[in-house]
């Protein structure tokens, strides 16, 4: 395993940069498995538990859904938010399935198409939306409100149905479908905001007790 570990210059507490051993999460877990020490036993038991849960989910996918619901509920999510999050994920999966079957194969293209749709309906790129909420590497959808999830799902549903109608093939044609689908969702968002007097896209996180990066200050 040591041959797979690389060294990168990382900043230390003294402000200087030193060569530091770094590894991927998979490599770190493999290292933990190989440590002949009782101190590593809790981690090994956890890995065995997670592996067993994954086997259960493969045999019965509903267990994965139940586990996700339990996880979100433990975070303090409302039942409505959980339902909207799961429905939105199903909509997202159907869209990415269409892309995969119609000439979109690179992960960068998936990210680009997702950004096109998001930019159209929200007037913000995914990166700008994350910055607004004070996020770094967190999943944006995990911090969206019910309304943000709903309009994201509407944009992606519209995109897929337009792509199916137009028989979109390849990145460019699916990009055009994304623009159209996003614009439809934007029209609905603007009407919603006018009728309710509230903004859909906000800086708030749906995760209770979340502290945005912009609010963290050094003492």
C-alpha cells in the first residue's frame, strides 16, 4: 500500500508547507484493515458493519432507502423535506439514465449539463449557490429548502421530457434541452415568488445547526 501513497506539500500549523503522506479514502481504509493492533479494532468492526449493510442493500434495495430516511430524520429533517429529497433524487436518476443512454458518458459533461440546468432555473451556477449558503465540499441538495428541491426537480423533469420529445443525442443537444427545461422552471419560480412574496433561492441551509463557512471566524 505504501507504494500507492503520494506526498503533497501541505500547510502546517507554523504556516510553512511540508511534504505530507496523502492517500485516497479507499487506500486509508485498506491501511486500517492491515494494522495489527487492538486500537484499530473499532474501525475494523465498523468496516465489517458497513460492508454487511451494503450486502443487505444489494439483496433488498429498500433497506438503503430506509437507512437514508433514518439518517435524515436523525439530522432533524422534516418528513416533507425527506419526501421531497427522495422524489427529487428519483427525478435526477431518470435524467442521468437518459443522458447515459444518449451519448453523455464523461463525468465532466454530467457536471456541465447539471450546471446549465441549475443556472437557467435559479440564475446562479451550482458553485455560486453553494457559496451563497456558505458551503465548501458539501452536497448542495442536502442543504436545499423544500422549495429549492422542488424547483430543481421541476427543472430536471422538464429537461428529461424535452430531451425525450426532441430525441436529444450527445452533449450539445442535451445541453439545449437543459436550457429549455431550466427556463420553464425559472418561469414557474418567478410566478411563485410573485404570488407568495418569498424568494426560492436563499442563503439558509435546511440542515439544523449548520454553521456556514462565511460565519466561521478565527479567535
